[in-house]
């Protein structure tokens, strides 16, 4: 039977295990138990785990999500909205028009020039082009972009 390789990354913790399936499963379970005691696996439903629930068990709105992160710039808002679109709404990528419309309609945070914001985030490696969507260039957050947003969401000490 062929060996399998599993790479596990949670925050700044990263490991890779290679071997027979049973061995890899056992090692990953041991690593999770030993080093990630506060980690809880998700149910696979992005809406269930990525955004905290507001009072009454309702999902946090896009506008409230931005407020909780204390976004300081339009770049921060664009990253937060992109994260919300991908992780909460479960949409793999978005166009600049979709991001602009979502910001204006859902979060009440219009952009002065969303294309410029996306270009700067792409140059910084926080967003990337992800092909075409209905004839328009689409974008998604990079792993670094996701980490940046998650760091903004961490409670300040």
C-alpha cells in the first residue's frame, strides 16, 4: 500500500507526517491531542465555525464583523469582507464589483476605489487572482491574507 502525507497547519503550528495510512492517522491524532489542546475541529460548515454568533444565536453580520476587528483602513475592510465572503458565505472567490457591492449593501462600508485597494492587497500578497468569473477577473484571499484577518479578530490583550 502506498504511503500518504498529511500536512497539518493551525495558526503558527505546522507539521507533516508521511507513512502508511494507519500510522499517519495515529500520529496526527497524537499531535492534535498533545499540542493543540484548545483546538476543536470544525463540522465542515464554514458558517458554523468561522464567525462568532451574536446574541440570540444569530450569525454576525458583515458590518458587525468589521466592527469587531476594528478595521483601520479600506484595505482592512476589503480583507475582512473577502474573508467573510469566502469563509462565512462559502463563496470561493469574488470579483471587484461583487466586493464593492457587498461592502456597500451588506456592510454599509462603500469603497472609494475598490480596484485600487485590491491591486495593493495583491501586491502585498494578501489577495490573489483566481481566474475569471463571468468574464471578470476574480480574487481570493491568500493564506497570508487569511492569517492577517484572523490576527485582526483575536482579542486584544
